[in-house]
């Protein structure tokens, strides 16, 4: 079991080693859903929920597979849990808010293939986190994911009103902004020491 404090795990997952801006995991929804702050925050909440459920299930699956001496089944087991959780979230959002379901579009079912969610399950297993540490790690990673989406959405909303040269309009500008945002998050690396 890892001896890191819960506070350190949260800060590390959300700021220092942000899944999107430091590990570059979950770039598809980061670039695809970050047009509006409202949509980005709701996508972040959905991904956070999937991360929490996946982290708790991954902890239990890891313990079970180690007990029966079958750790080679971890990856496929994690993928099944993630896919099932995303299906539940998709059905819930479709029932509760059809407008949000339509706004998230293809990116909602793509949470299943979001490498940030699978990365979370694998990282917590490698780091040897206990149940509470896994929960805090998932909340921190989800908060960091949501923060990255909302920051990018806010910048993109402001860029709609800016005069930008035709050379860098569109995807080129968004990728440059993402790079600068990632560099700014590298400043949090000093918090980890």
C-alpha cells in the first residue's frame, strides 16, 4: 500500500500531473467538447463520475485477481467495467437531459475509449493505492480533467470575439492554446516536492 497522504494524491492528480495537460490523456474530448463552458463542465462531471466508479471497481478487481492469481486479466476487466459505467451514464443523461445528450454528441459514448479513464485504473494499480486513496485519486483526476476542459472552453469562448490572423484560425490556434495551457500547468510541478 502506498503511504501518500490523501491531500497530496488529490493535488497531484488534479494539478501537478493533470491527466490532460501533463500526461496528454483524454485529448479527444478536451479538443472536441471544449467549445462552451456549460457543455465542458457537464462532460467533466460525466467523466469524473465514470472515473470514480472505475477506480473503485478497479481496486476490487485488482484485489480479486491477485487473490486468484490471475493478474493478466486486469486490462480486459477494467475495460469491461469502464464500458458498462459509460453505458449507464449515457442512458441516465439521455433520460434526464436530452439537450445535454445531444450537445455531448459522439463524445459521450467515446468516454469508453477515453484513455484518461483507463489510465486512471492502471496508474492506481501500479501505485498500489488503497480504497480511499483510489477514491481520492479518481476525484482529483476528474477535477483536473474538468478544470482543463472548462479552462479551454473559457479561452475558446473568448477567442470567438478576438481578431485572429487567418493563418492560425481554427485547429492551429486551438492546438497552440492547448500547448500554452499545458506549459502553464507545468508550473505546478514545484508543488510536488
